[in-house]
């Protein structure tokens, strides 16, 4: 059925389509009003090597130069950033940060993309805190930044890197002002409205099909027309007159 045919069906069955459309609008408004607005705070951390480099020159007491193992290969800062991103994204770390599955506050530590499996493309760590209140979102972002700095120190102590060669981390973009996010509300309202419109169309076409079947005299549907030569049964006779009328010679 083409576009104008659909319009004609909706016009003829407006008494079915209009209530369904109003219900769709009400469902979209309900979805938009019930889903809360969340706020996000973003920050960007950068990893840097010390000014003296990642190696301690040899001296008489230590003839072999000491090297920070995390910097002892190409793209060492990228590897360190990727390590921190993966550490902060584990389920155990998320639970330790106080994030609950049914909670209002959460965070994300990424390399700037949604693919956490890939190596960081640079010595950058992107931090994002999200909550229903601006204060909680800011507080979560700052807690995550502090934990990232702590985890970097722990990992360098584990590999016994000389303190002079420690990788340092700084906030190239401090935590931003909380920004309201209404994308989830809009998506939910749009989904509810779309489903409601589909339901309105289905209801209108179902009413049109039922009306057409009644007009055609389809058996078994209430309100269908009988044949022109078939008399209506007399309720008082219990249908016996119809049986008699159908017998030969009656």
C-alpha cells in the first residue's frame, strides 16, 4: 500500500488511530520525564618521562646503568597508559571505587576510543565521571584521577624502577564543569514514540481489515451479512423454520 492509501486508511479509521497516537505521545512523555538527567565530568591525563630520562647513568658503586623497565622499549609511555586504562577498567577495581551496578555514579577510563583492547595511541588517559548530581560526578572524577596516579606509582615500584626515572602524570585537562546529558532521555522518548506510532498504524489497519471482512460476509465474524436468499431464523422457533425452509418441497 502506497503513502496516500495509508493516509486514507488512517482518515477512515481515525477513531482507532487517534487514541493509539495519543497513547504513544503519553508514553514518550512518561519515558522522558521518568529517566533522570545525568552529569558528566571529563579530564585528560598525560604521562611524561623525567627530564633526566629513563636511565640512571652508571657510577662506581653501580657499574651497570639502571633503567625504568616501563621505558625500556619503544612507545613505553603508550604501554604505561594502556596498562593504567586496563587496570582501572577491571570489575574488581570498579567495585573498589564504590561503583555499584544499581548505583547512580559511575566512571570510565579510556584511551579516547571505545576499543579498550587496543594499545593507547599516545601517552594520554581520558577520565570521565558520571552521576545524577554535578557534585557527585566531580567527586568521582577526582577520585579516579587520584587512583590512577597511585596505581602508576605502585606499578613502578613493583618493577623496581629507580625513583629518579619514575614516569610522572599530570592533568593536561583538569576536571571540567559538569555537563548535563539528556541523550538517554531523548532516545527513550523517541523509542516509545516510534513504537506507539507503529501500534497506531497496526490498530488502524486491523480495524480496516475487520471492516472489509464483515462487508464481504466472511463466515464466523459477528455482524457479517447473510446471503440474499437465506432467511433470518425466527428466535421463537429455535431455528426450526430455517431447517424446514431448506428441505425440498418446503
